[in-house]
């Protein structure tokens, strides 16, 4: 396993993530567009991924975001959490988000 794959293994319902500085983003018609200027990449997020992205402020747990998502989308909390954990892992691998150390 490469070093880049390890961070998402630590993800769980109680994990808190925040958006990484240096990622410019904007919501356009309910969908987020992210621009990673360091990697010269543009990511287009669907509405559910955009909902997660907006919640990555370092204060919300992934389980809390999943619970909020059930009020916005037709999805169970379990389905939302599974999708959030998977996508959060991808954001970590892309360098767009980072785990928050609760000691900060």
C-alpha cells in the first residue's frame, strides 16, 4: 500500500475533515466546482458531493454530515454515511481535504 492511500483508512463516522487551503471553489446551480491550482486540476461535484464539500469545515463529523444529508436528499443515514466515507477518502487522496487533529 502506498503512503497516499493510508489516510482514508483512518476515516470513520467520527472523523472531521476540512477543506485544504489553496482549493478555490464555487457553487454553481447546486454543484461545486473546485480548482486545485497546485495540481492544475478542476473537479466538478454533483449535488450530494457538493453538500459534503460545504460541510467540511473541520467542526462537523462525517456522521453529522450524513445525518444532515438525509434532510436534503432521499437517502438513509447508513447509505449517506457509506457514500460520504468513500468520497471523503477520495478527497484525502486528491489532497483537497485533510483530517482534523482534535488537539488543534
